[in-house]
C-alpha cells in the first residue's frame, strides 16, 4: 500500500514538473512570421515564373497573374491558352519600389513606377489592369531576402 502511494506521489510530481516545464518553454525559438525583403541580384540566372490570367482563388474574383520576377526578367499576361495581352519587364527596383515596362503589341511601351503596397492602374489596350507589389511574409526559418519580387496583375472589369 505504501509503495503504491509513493509511486502515485512520484508520478503526480513528475507530471506536474513536465507540465510546468512545457508551459515555461521559450516560444521565441519557434518560427515567427517575418517580412521577406526583395534584394535584387545580378548573379541570379533563374528567370521569372508566373501563373496564367485566372480568377483567384479559382472560383471568384477578378482574373489575375501572380509572378515572381527579378531585375531584367520578363513575364507575359495572358489567359490560359489565349494570346499574350502584354509583357511585363522589370527594369529596376529595390525593396521599396519597382520600375516596370509594359509592352503591348498594339501600343508603345509604358513605364510604371510601382511602390510597395500601393497598387497602380494602367490601361493596356481596351482593358484596365491593376498592378501591385505586395509585402510578403515568410517563416523566420526561411531566408529573410529573395532575389525575385512578387507582382500581382489584376484585370479589372
């Protein structure tokens, strides 16, 4: 009987210690959400990647292209399987702004100075498009900088 009380007391004390230790664990060591900076690179040989112009999240909303591009990269804006409406060239930029050149076959190239988190509208052909350069947040376990900027191009009705 004494042995079972002693064992029960030890188990209770051990469980209480385990619970206290897990509650006191330093949560700052776990990954946190941090803003990823855009740091242009002249040595990044990978080209841009992008989606087709489609509603996001694929069931509602305005059609949009999501692209990741660095300085000197070009990506098309087109509906899936459709003709290219125009191309976007990233001419220059940094973590705060990008300079884009919009190239459509039927009109002269247009330059657009796009600031971080400040969408800008532009008519291309008969349609209106909204360009944005949003802040990106990643896990603190991921690299804090990227050589490709994320761009969103939305086709407005």
